[in-house]
C-alpha cells in the first residue's frame, strides 16, 4: 500500500502545487499582508480572473496571454475597489474593522452569485497545447500544466520581490506598510500609494486566475476552498513577506499532497484550514513575520 | 424601563400564542414552511449579534454551529430515536461547547484573524462529517419523522411553533444581555479591549460567555433542521450561506439593539422566500450580498439606527408645535 515511490510522487506534486498556491496567494500577500485590507474577497477575484480567461480563450486566445491582457483591467478594478473601501471605511476609522470585513464578505458573495447567474454552476475549463500532456521522468509523470503554473509562480514571486525592494514605488509601498504616519510626514500621500499597491495586487490576481483555470476546471463556488488556502499561505508566511509566501505555499502544497495520497481526496479541504488554525493558534505572526 | 419590560414580555407571549393559534388554524401549509425558515433566521441572527454586534467579534462560522446542531440531532435520533426536545437540548449543548472552544481562540485572535479561524472551523467540521459514514457521509442521510403530536395536523406546523418559541427565547436572552452589565462589558470590549481590561472588565469571561451562548443558540436552530427537512447533508448544513445570512441580517437591521437582528431577519428572510419562489434560489444569495454591502456602506447603523435618527429629527419639531 504505502511505498517510498508513492511518497516521492506526492512530494514532487506537492512542490508543483505549492508554487501554484503561492501564485494564488501573492496578491493577497500584498493586499492583506502589506496594506492590512481585510480582503476576504480575494479568492472571488481569482475565480473572476479564471472566468475572464475562459471567455477570452473561447475567442481562441491562449489562456496565459488572456491572463496578461486582463491584468490592466484588474488593475483598474483594484484601484476602484480600494478607493471605495477607503472612502467608505478607512476614513471613518473606529468601527471600520467589523464593517470592512462584512463589506468584503458581501462582495465575495456578489461575485460568486453573479458568476452563477452568468455561467451557471457547471465546471468550465480552457484549452491549450500544454494542457492534458505530461512529461515523463522515469516512472513519474509530471503534467505540463503544473509546470506552467510552477514557472509562472516563480516568475511572479521573483518579479514582485524585485519590484518591492528595488523600484521607487515598490519601496514606498513597503514604507506604507511599516509606518504610515512617518510617510505622511515626509510629504507623501499614503492613500495614493496604497491605491496603487492594491491595483497591483488585483492585477496579479488576473494572471493567477488564468493559472487557476489552466491547472483545473473552475466553478463559481471554488472561491470558498481558496479562502482557506490563500489565507493559510499568507498567514503562515508572515504578513507581507514575498519569499515567505513561496515557502508557505510549498509547505501547504506538500502537506496537502501527502494527505491526499495517504487519506484520500475527501480530506484535502481540511488540510489548509487545519494548518491555518494551527498557525493562528501557535504562531500568529507566521514564519517570516514583520 | 419597567414599562418597556412589561411591554416586551406581553409582546413575547403574544408572538408565541399567535404562532400556536395560526398553527392549529387552517392556514396554507406553505406558510409554515416559509415561516419556519424566517423564524430560524431570527434565532441565527440574534445569536450572531450577541458576539458580533455587542462584542465586535465577526463570526463567519455560523454554518459550523448550525451544522453541529443539526448533526447532533441526527446522531441522537438515529442512535436512540430521541424526542425533539432532547435533540434541541443536545444540539444547544454541543454547539455551546464548540462556542466555548472558539471563545478560547479569542485569547490570541482578533479582527480578521478570528473571522478566518471561524471559517476554518466550519470547513474542518464539514470535512469530518463528510468522512463520517454513520451519519451518511457526503451523500447525507434520510430520516423518518415520528408521528405528530396532538393538536397539530402536520409536523411542519409543530416545528413552526417550536421555532417561534425558540426565537422568542433567543430574543429575550439577547435583550437581557444587552440591558444588563453583561452587555455593557461586551460593548466595552468592542470599543477597546485594552481599555476594558484595564478598567477591570473580565474580558475573557465575557467573551467566553458570549461565544458559548451565541453558539448554543445557533445549535438549537440547527437541531430543528433534520426534522424539518427529514433529510440532512453536510454541504448545505455547514454552508457559508448561513454565515453570510446570519451576519447580513443584524448588519441590515442594526447591531446595537436586540430589535435589529429581528427586523433584519424578518425583512431579509421574507424577501429571500419570495425571491426563491418567484425567481431563483441563486438570486436570493445575491439579494443578501447586495443589501449587506449597501447597508454597511450607506447606513452602518442599520434600519433601527435609521428609525432612531428619524425619531430624533421629528421630536424637536413636535415639541415646538
């Protein structure tokens, strides 16, 4: 029943899936980790990106290109959402926490139901040359679509890490996260920087959504599972740490894949949420907490 | 104060008596079917508000308590053919225990972290039930209702009276908490937990109390589900739809007054029933979401807050005239 090869298979798949989870979570890592926005609608935006990709791919577009084309659109949506959130909640202060949470929870449901009304509850997928084929290494078969997700995840993490540490605006975003009043004293406008950062976080969600539908079929209710996965990764990483997000994604991916192999698929959803509870209970500041 | 208290109790008794009278009358069966759901949401919304509205801890895991209540009833019924009152009591007990456990989480977690943790609990419990063969696993379980008691014609009618009784009980408890020192302590926690702790408010005890009571109430509502549907399955029992409804109703009605969740639940529950029947069941979740966002943004005090504001604007002119 249990063999070393099976475990090895599980670990390899776990690494690939883990990088994929990191790509799913990296937008949230910016929005929630750096900007402290309780963005519980992030997984819903992922699914929205996946459906956008689905629409474009029906016109004959490659899903990856479709995801990249959607990025500017999502960037603008992100700016709009943050602007609205700021005007309605952050500026009013005190009770913003409870209402902001309820607001994003409501937004998530609106997106989910709007997708159900527009596309129905059936699963949707995309077609591309790299979907369905797999690479054989010895006895092991690695699906190409996972490799695409793997590569894209690494590129996204590296890109965002570089952007945040090298570019001027990127460092301004980190400065907002560290000390907002100080930034204000330096004459910068923290709201505009946060708005920009939230736009980027949402734009990344578009390409992540494209990966989501490349890796597997998508249905409107999928965001519920990804609430656990994305928040697990971001909290485990330590809020706002990009490399941490990759490491946390790997941890989640490998544990899920091992549980899947040993206990069966019906236990899989509990892994991310269980790990999340464990981290929250034991080390809420995560592995690489700021 | 005493006058309004007398008024409240007269109203409470009137609601139960009215429900009983309607139930033995010849009203259309569908009325009880829909009325049950609305009153069940009164219980859930009131329960949510004790923790979320008074203490400011946003619970996204209503589905967990509701589902635990439902499956406690299922187990008792399947193993011992326990009567309805025992199912309700057990559902309240087990969900209350779960609430106590969640209350312990508040030791370390606040804000969004607490909320996410409650979602996590809901999904983990759902996964456990899915993998539990005795209660039917993912496919669910069919239950045969026992014969109905006199003087009710159908089981749904009896359940309607039971849920009316539970709703009145839940609202009375919420009202008691709100007007006593417990409510003042919880509000102090919502405004500033540090300040509350410093001035001697027993914050941990109060939070544990609020979580336990809120959880137990949600459990009673869930315990009625198996007999109401005579069928239970995990995906819908632990559904996030209960969480969003139980959160939206107090937010729409107003979280600072016991009347808020009641108004929100009756209004939203009725709209949902109408939309489900006339259009579609997907659309009723959309209605909840849109109204939630609208109220949270435009009227943070809810309907009760709006009504109070209106009364305040009117009062001076009435005095002048």
